[in-house]
C-alpha cells in the first residue's frame, strides 16, 4: 500500500489590515449616510416609488427597506405604530 505524501502547504500570511479609529466624528459621519433628508418620495435602496411615509421612516413596500428620516422624532413613530395596531401597547 502506497502512503500518500502530505502536501507541503506554505503558511499563509494574512493580508495587511487597515486600522480604523472609531471616533465620534467617524460614527456620526457613517450614521449621516443612512439618514434621509427632505421629503423623499423614492426608496434609497431600490429606487421604487411604491413607498409609504411614516412619521420617522420611509417604508418601501417593494423591498421592505426602512429608511430613517433625519430629525424626525421617534416618539411620533412609536405613537403611530401603537395607533396603527403594529405594536401592543404596554
Ligand atoms: Zn425599496
């Protein structure tokens, strides 16, 4: 019976990684990209016009994306969800 030779595998060197410092400015900059400004009428993900306006979000009825509207209060969103029957009031 022939013994299979073990292949020599060169040890892989991991690719050099970039270190990103997580500063508050960096976080705010990233968060700002996810907010919508003004009164958008299109989905930012799929560009559909089949969207529903909620107090703090634009809800795409085609792809399901919920995009947050900048400076829209989440308290109004919560009230709207409770009144719409989407949440059970606690
Ligand atoms: Zn969409």
